[in-house]
C-alpha cells in the first residue's frame, strides 16, 4: 500500500508542524540570517496578491523562527503604488539591502497595461533600500538602480543578494516587456550594494523570470530559474557566463530557493502548485547540483501559496518560510514557518 508523501521531521523524528508566523499578509517571504543568529523576513505586508497598496516590511525572529516581531518598513510606497517584488541580502559591512520594485494603479510613461486588475497598470522602478540596524530604520535610494534592463524592459528583482568571489554583490533581475516576462539578468554592485549595473544575461533565447542564486564558492554559482518549472543554471566564472543544466522540477513547481547546508549538501526549496496537491517541497544534492534527491514535503496548502525560502540555524535546524491563503486549520493569508531537522528528515529516521 502506498505510504503517501514523506514529510520533513523534527529532531524527535516527528512530522514538523507549521507555525503561523505573521498573519494577514501575502508575504512572499525572503529570509536572511544575521550574524547574531536573528532571522529576518522581508515580506509584502497586505493580504492580497499585490492588488492593494502596501510595502515590504521587515520582521525578525530572535528565537530561531518560533516567534516574530515587526521591526520596520523598507519601502514607503507611492500613493498609486504597491511595493512587493524584492531581493534581499547582507552587504559586506553588515547592512541589510533590499532591491524592491512593484506595481502602479495607473499607466506609467512608456509602459503598457499588464492586465485589467487593480495595481496592474504599470511596473514601478526598483529602489535600493538599506538598513544599518537590522531592519528597524531604512534609507531609500530611488535612483540607485537602473530604470530599464538592457532589453528595454522593466526590472523586477527576486531572491537573495549574495557576494561573489570578487566581493561584489550579485542579484537576479527579470525584465518585463509589453506585459510579458522576458529575460533574466544578473546585476552587480561594486560599491557594497549602493548602486547597481553591469547586467549579464543568464539566457539569451529562453524566457525565464524569478531566479534564485547561490554562490558555491570560488566563483562557482548555481541558479534556479522559473519557467514552466525550475531550470538549473551554472556559472564557473563568477557569474559572467551561464550554462543551462536542464530542468530540476516538473510543471508548476516554482519558484525556488537554494541554500548550502552545514554538511555540504545543497538544499532546493520550492512551491509545488500542482492543482489538487499543492505543497512546499525540498530536494537535496550531494554533488553540487548535478543530481538531486526525490522530493520531501514541508507543508501542504490550498489556494494561493508557495514562494518558500530557507535558512539554517547554528544548531543545524532549518527554518523554511512560505506564504499561503489556506492551510489546515488556518483560512487566511499568512506567512508560515516550519522548523525541521535535515539530519533526521534526510535519512536519519529510517
């Protein structure tokens, strides 16, 4: 008899249970682990799929992901806008850096309406938001990121901001032209996240969008790029050129997040949006992303959800955050968190 899907487990080999971390938000969480062990989540702060005015808030957990408190707002949105699409990471000096674009409820110069829904008339240019106190207060550079990509499209950031071998920060941006996602570019900051440029295309011919980056070390990178599923890309020259390795997930299994675990393995976390069987899943690789394990579930959800991110605590436990409009026992938009043990989940409870 089919035993059903495998779920991640706690250190006691029990099924890990989800926590409603921040209620009444659509979230799309990005997680950053600060040097003192604090986990920061940058999230969209409204219970809507970006179709009401809102901002990127910074929440923090000082107890390993169990409880969360609001620290501050990274973006003061425009009267007709909503700020929600973001990439986040740490600058070399320890500052939190958020690249954030969003949507306007009015048509903007040089753009075409995305669709007829609220806050889908135009795409707002990306801002560079910076905090030196762990997300409590923020400085906003409204002209520090290029207004247009190399193809003339509007720029939308996603995923983690990470340093390369050369110390410069990298971020993945996808462009939108005439209401359609177009290309992914890797942008670079030579001044520790203050200004951005030097875009490098990840793929010239195939359309991709939300892309998760991971620096493996020594200038070697992996990227999980969203199309119909997730395609894996690799760079051997510190992000100057990229090669597609092929699909790593199936249809409707996106977007993703990449993390190196303390045992050296790679963790891929992604939303499985297969109708009738929606969940957040993880896979692991022990050979730098060449091959991957089968999926293991973190949490099930219904309706709208996914967009997970993961960090690993000093004690080895993994904290995976996601958003959902409905999970078992909770029928409202929220950021959820699952705390699980990779050693037990990935073979240790057999």
